[in-house]
């Protein structure tokens, strides 16, 4: 299996969903629940970083000369 850092956003979200379902079921003891919660928080951080990177990429526009610049919304 790939390292967590190398997983795609969707894979991480699926993993997070499974952890949440498991925690909500109440079938884990306290120590196991804490371990799962800690792992979930690590996944949330990685997902957030991936989303920030994607947002930065989407907020760039290509100028006519081929350079990227920040996209600015002009408010009226």
C-alpha cells in the first residue's frame, strides 16, 4: 500500500470516512478510539494541505506571455 503522504485526496477522504464510521459505531475501546482519532486528524491535515495547494493552482491565470499570475476578482 502507498504511504499516506502519496495518496490522492479522494483516497484520504475515503480512509477518513471509514475511521469516522468506525468511531461512530462505538465498537472500539478508548485507547483504540484515541489512536483512530489521532490518525483521522493527520489525514484531515493532509487533505487541508492538498486543498490549499489545489486552490493556489486554480487561482492562477495564464497571461498572454505564458506567465502565471494571481487571479484577482474586481469588485464593483
